[in-house]
């Protein structure tokens, strides 16, 4: 049977303690827009002294580009944003087809081909640059404008000096200025150095009446993360020391706005699938990837609540704890409130949760860190 072991262990997280107070509106340059009035009350996380963040970094955003438009991918991500091609996908870059990876500091964009359409993120990606003048010059120049003619590409200067950019297919980016402290000193993706310093924030829009407290509890109690902010208009999660993942309610968004679920026949062809395990739909929507210090505990909590997920779209499929440890990853799809599981998903957003450490104690090859960060948990021995 599919492994769904209940673990009787003391939770690693303390109860979150909130207090009421007044806060100022959220800065647009941080990657999201909140429309709260100055008189509204808000709640903020009161951190315990010994609270640790199990989430180390938001590693990549996976979003499909339009099939047959590698020229637009190159013009936008390389020529305009000055990301750097990841050498591990250079064969596809040269062929002008299939999946390519564009790096910015320690983060990446994974850019598969659509079937054939591109995906448009219901949210905002915030990138940090030392200066924005060069981007404006490239926008005004002929090369990028000519290459992206006929697309949705656009750049607008906001009142605070940030650049609001629309990619060729409609996804929005906010470009802000920062210094070298924004670049992750723990390591970077392979290949040439990008002009941009980092992916500072990823904002995901959720439905207007979304349970923001429940979203916060999902990240703190299941993935072991820390809340940076919580009020009536936004919940924000610390994705390591330099990044945030932000959720903002917006009209027109539904629970399944970020997924593209398809029923697929995989049972007999999937040798790793334990007998009696439920069939999972494949998700062809966007996904995010993050590294955690303790993969096994995060998997156990997700499995206990029934939110561990297997995406049949990908070859690595972790149906059990042991498979998750061997693969250095597992996935979740449904973001639920651990205190109100019966209410179902608040939103669906695929997470690829990765481990820095392999079963043998060495560093996982795709991790962008130069060394294993202090506090990363080793894997438990194989169960007999």
C-alpha cells in the first residue's frame, strides 16, 4: 500500500503568536501591491528566539513558453533581462527547441515548451538589478524591440522608480534596484554571471476570500517556513534570508488558476508506484522549486495530511518517504490549512520540495549552494 505512516513525534515548530498593530502599506518595489488603508489593523509574526526556517531558498519558477518561439525567449530573458543560459541546457539552446534554463544569481527560470501555448503567471516576479538604466536603454533600443515585435512585451516606469515589465506572453515582472548584498553569497547557478542579482520575490494571486492565515500555517507547519508578514491583504513567507513568496487576494482568481490538471494513464508503466496508491493527475501548470534543510520531516508532515503529490509529467516520482529521500525531492499541489483540512485546498500551486543533502550525506548536484548549509538534516537509514 502507498506509504502513509503516521508519525508520533513532537512538532518542530512552536505555535505562532500574533499581535495586533498598525503597519504601513506594502512597498510596490517588494513585488506585490496591497491596498489596505492606513487605519486598518494588521497581524505580524512574533518570532520565537529559537525558531529556525526550514526553507532555504526559492530555487526556480517553471513556466512554459510558446512552442516554436525560442527567439522570443532569447530576446526577453537573455537580451533584455540579461539572464545567463544554464550550460546544462545549451544543447536545447543551440537546437532552438525544448526546455531551456535562464539563470539570475542563485535562481532560475525553467522554460519548457508549451503544448503549444505559453503560460501566463497570475502574479508578479520581482527581480533585483544593480542599476535599471541599462534595462531602459535596451528597451528603447532597436534589437529587443524588433525581436519582440508582435508580442505583449512592454516596459513602464513606476512612480517609485521601479520598472513594471510585461513578458512576450503577458506575465508581469517588477524590476527593482539593489546592491550586491541582494546576491546570494551561498552560491549561484552554473555558467556565466547574470546582470541581475536575484529573484527577490514571487507574488502569487489568490482568490479574493482566500484563507490567508491558512496559507501561512501551510508553510509554517508543513514545510517548516517562517512568516514575514500577515494581514488582511497579504501573507508573505520567508524563502531563506533574501527572498519572499507572497500571496495577495485578487478578483477573478480561482482555487485552480495556477494548475493545468490532466488525467493520465500511468499505473502499469510506473514501476515505482506502490500497489493501492491513488492515481494522481498530471499537472502542466506552473510550479515553484524550493530547497529545505530537513526534507524527511517536511515529507512526513505533508504525507500525514494527505497533501504529498506525484506529478506524472516528470520522471522522478516520490510515492513514499524512501523514494523522496532517494530522489532528494517530493511535491505538493494542494495548499491547505492544517487546522481545517476538511475545507479543501485554499489554492493549488505545485511545489517541488528539494533536499540539499543526499542520502549519503553529500550535496545534491543541482543545489546552487557551494557548500551544505549548517543545520541541514541527514537522511534517516532505510527502513527494513
